[in-house]
C-alpha cells in the first residue's frame, strides 16, 4: 500500500464511525468505477488489436460536436 493511502486510512480512523463508513463507501464506489473503466479500455484495446478499428476524421467529429452546441 502506498504511503498516502496508509496515511489516509490512519486519519480516517480518528473520525466518527459514521463518517468512516460514508467515506469508505465513497472510496469503494470510486474504485468500482475505475475497475469498470479499466475493463472498457481493455475491451477496446483488444478490439483494436484484432483489427476492429477505423480511421477517425477528427475535423468532422469536432464539426458535429460543435454543431450540437450551436443553439446553447
């Protein structure tokens, strides 16, 4: 475990139990989101490695995205 995380856990232990629980749930939710994101990234990389990619026209993408914000 890295030192910053060890220090954070030590600091958490000085808080009331309800606060510890709330913070712990928030950290766990964040970790779950990171794992899901990593899974999606890995899935995309496998697809690209298998030749499942296509060329991207960045200028056209930017024009489409900007056109969607024209009425904002």
